[in-house]
């Protein structure tokens, strides 16, 4: 009676495919080194029955991860990361998708272009009086929250998957927001320590005098961690933007209200 067929779990399958890629690269060219070209990887995937489109999407996702922001600061370890990201494969070409995102960031979030690369755009908040006034008016009368108004920068990285789809990665660096909340928390902690010192000097019972020294840092930590609310709203805004890209909403013409709003803005404001 023959042995039962061998089955590979997910981890084993990944190791087998990685080793197969290494062996094929070595056999194809001595100059292949430790990596495979995109076409070599597609050919390898075809040999093992993997769809080329799925492989290209996986490669696009890997490329986007390579430019992801990394925060190893003490504040990140104590309070949490200040950067949020969202990524998805959406219909369109790289140029069209980047143009649509750029227009949205300028007109809806009042950001201005900071850096431009072939596959990546980076924005920062507009700090002028007109932008501040527009945000205030929309928040007061429309209840609209501008999730990136206190961001350091927001970026979009686009990688083609096939002729009609691209992989989009959006990142928002909310470090200034975290710094603001951390400063408020530190101030509360210091106030508690100072209050405790004054109570000791005044001769208040130690068990009572020590209370501000304990409550101050605890309250300060709670205040500092409050930055997670704005960061969560920024993450939601990134996902909502990807929803619009995926549904094709950003390709539609703006509403009459949008046209009137832009007409009322100073010349050149919010435009490319």
C-alpha cells in the first residue's frame, strides 16, 4: 500500500516557492544574484499555476510596503504610531489616479503639493488665512472635519497592476498632532508634581500631598493618548478616499455647490 500524498501548509508552500524562485534564478543566470526580475517572477508563478494579475498585484503591494514610513521613536513606543496608512487596488491608470487624488487633496482637504515624483505625490496642509477660513466655515456650517489639517504630510504612491488597475497606498504623518497631545499631557504631569511639592511645603498630610503627584502623570498619559482619536479619523479618511477611487466617484464632475465654493475662493486657491 502506497504512502499517502504529502500536503503542504501555507508556511511550507511559501518556503517551497521562495526556494524554487532562488533555484530558477540561479539556473537562468549567474548574474541574477539574490533577486528576481518582475518578469522572472511572473514566469515562475505561471509555472506553478499562479495568475499573472494576482502576482503583479502582490508585487505592487510589496513595492508600496517598501516606502512605508517607519517610526521607532520613544513617543511611538509610549503613545503609539503617529502615521496611518491605507492601500487598495483600484481601477485606472497611474496618471489618472494620481491626478484624481491630487485634486481631492487640494479642493476638499486644502492641502498643497509638497513634492512630486513619477509614481508618488506628497502634500502638506495649507497654512494661509484663506485655507483656515474655509476649514472653519465648512466645519461650522457643514459639520465637515478636515482630517489632515494638522498633519505633517500626506502622500500617495501608485503602482500599476495591469493596463486598467493600479495599487494605491496612502499615508498620513500625524506627528504634529501627537506632539501637541504629548505636550498637553506633560504639562499636566508637571502641574501635578508642582502641586504635590507645594502641599508638602505647606505641611499637608503626606498621604494627601502625594495625590497630585500620582494623579498628574496618570492624567497626563490619558491626555497624551487622546491623539489616537484624530489619528483614527485620518485613517478613516484615507479609507474613504480609496472607496471613492474604487467606485469611480472621483472621476465624476463636481457638484454645483463645489463649483460655487471654488468660484468664491481667491484666484489660484485650491487649484493646481
